[in-house]
C-alpha cells in the first residue's frame, strides 16, 4: 500500500475514534471514511487491532527518525512519552480501552524487539502498560518528566541497574535500618 493510502486509513480511523469507542468501530466504518476498498484494507491490516498496532508502532518509532537507531534510553522514552501526550485524544482512547491497549502493548514489544533484538520482561511490559493507563486516566495531566520517573520506578531493578550498580543498590537497601525506612516515608525524596 502506498503511503498516502495508509495515511488516509489511519486518519479516517483516528477521526472516527474521536467520536466512537474503539469497540464499536468496524472495518466498514474506516474504509467508507477513507474511501478505500475492503481489499485495500485487508491487504495491509488483518483487522482493527492490527491497524491500531501499526499506527502506534509508527508513532512510537518516531525517536529513530530524530535520534537514530542508537539513541540513549532516556531520549527514546521522552520521545515516546511526548508523542503520546501530543496525541492525547488518540492515546487517551486507546489506553483506556481494554481491547485496544493490547495493540499498544504489541507495538511497544515490537519497538523493543526491532531496536534491541529482545523483548522486555513481563514486569517491564506491565510497568509500561500500567503507567500509561494511569497517565491516560488523569488526562495526561502529569508532566513527561514525572511519568518518566514513575515508569523507571515501576521497572524491575535488574532492567534498570546491572553489575556493580545493581549490587550497590541492593546493598544500600539491605543495610537500611527501620529508622531509615520510617524517615523515607515521613520525608519522601524530592523528584529530581
């Protein structure tokens, strides 16, 4: 399919999504709005879930056009979060819909596999999903920086720290006294 046709289909879907919940949008709605045939749609998308996944994937891969394919993780995540926030109407609907969220998750996994050769752990996938859903429910009111910190905090330690850094973090935790824990609860660390 040529790019203008893909854009017409994606635009038609996005426009319909602004008016209707994902679950009630049919392929016929999209092809009628885009002015394409069933054959054109099904030549490129297996179903509505595949369409959502491919739209999300294209959006989430924007970082590679900006930073290249060997960007720093923080820059990648900030780009992804900004893309989501800048398309709040679309992602608000996708992230709040239990069926559509699976397409978003598949897109995230595909980004990871295509860029690193590996898929994040189930815990990392859950961290992303839960953090993005919570952000969507708040109407994307939190800053990208705050969501980034929340995401990092929800990820498993072994995926954030490795080697000596992981041992240092574990040792700092293991040697904390009960007073240390009480003080952390009483005087939480300020976000940097």
